C-alpha cells in the first residue's frame, strides 16, 4: 500500500512538471481512482499540493474527463466513503477525506455551470448531499498543526457558490442554502477563525450580485441572522452572535462600496451593530 502511495506522489510530482500530460501507456482513469483512494491522506503535501491540483486541471480542462466520467466521479465523491466518510466524527483524521471530497465537487459544478452536462437529477443529488453535509459535519476545525487544512465549512461554502449559480438553482434552492449558512454560523460549538466567514459571505455576495433573490428577502434573512443577539446569554448564544457578526462584517465590507445596495447595506450595518455587544448605541 505504501509503495502505491509513494509511486502516486512521484507520478503527481512528475505530472505537475509536465502540465498533467498523460504519457503513452498511462490511463487517466487509473490516476483518478488513485486520487479518490488517497483524497483524504493526512499528509497535506499529497492531499493538498498534489491531488487537488490534479483534480483541478483534469476536471476544468475539457480535453480530459468526459461528461459521463464526471457524472460517475460526482457519484463517488458524494458517497459514504468520501463526502460522508465517518460523518459525525470529530477530532480525528477522517475530516480530511470529507472536506477534500468537497473541493472537486465544486470544480465539477463549475464546469457544469460553464457548459451544462448534468441532468436535473444529478444537480438535485449534489444539492441534497451538500445540504445534508453541512447539517451533519461536526468537525469544524480550520487549520490543524498536524495535517494542515481541514476547513470543512470553507470547502462546503465553495461548493455552494457554484451551486447557487447553476441554471437549475431556483429561489427555493437559494433559500435552502441561506438556511444552511445560518445553521452553520449558529453551530453551538465553534467560533470560526480561519476565514470561513469570508468563504460563506461569498455565497450571499453572489446571490446579491446576480439578483438571485429579492433584496427585501435577503434583508429579512440578514435581520433574522442577527436575532441571535436577543437570545438568553450562554455559550451557544455567544458562538452564534460572534460568528454572525464576523460573517456580516465580511458581507458588509464587500457590498458597502456599491451604491445600488443601500437598503441592503443598511440592513447589514444594523445587523452587525446588533450582534456587536461593544457597539455604542
């Protein structure tokens, strides 16, 4: 097994130098199978620096994987041995398999968004899988001293940015995603400190920029997000308030420059102030 892993590292280092060109006698699908096998390797050099860039190149460059191969890859990435591998576990290395399965899902959805090839059932499957993932993932750690990036919320957010831009994503999907964002911000256990708030803000920033939901509905959601400030004071409330405050600041600073968003900007600023117990009223 270790010989296979060592050979994979050598092959990926060579492929990186050769712009991911497959040599005569090699099969791309063999490499994809190995990428899936080692997708959650605890060594960030293999997982983060070699496997993910190979996925990035082979998924987004149309000359490599066919539509059917991508659909098959999507099904594997969202199965119980990848995105849902030991789901619910906390504090162990299984988190790497789950979170690094999310990143190539985002790439596949981007390719679909640019040139649609998924069936509606494929889209619905991914949407439902990601909503379930955000609900069931309990390991919310960011950067780990041993193993590097876990970053489950950030990686999931990257998928949702692509998902909300897909042509199949109607207003009901946007609302489901907003609920998922609120639930993860109000997770009751973890204050995000590795810029997960920025990655989550990218989803709502996209919704505003592309007019995917009525402004009033987004303003109401923002007001609802800040209502955690009125809950009884305990640790769960503090986590919800601080995560919401940081998220709203990210979103406000991105949108405040845009004069078209004055009403939304006002709602964001009011919500930030509400969540900030140190604000002078």
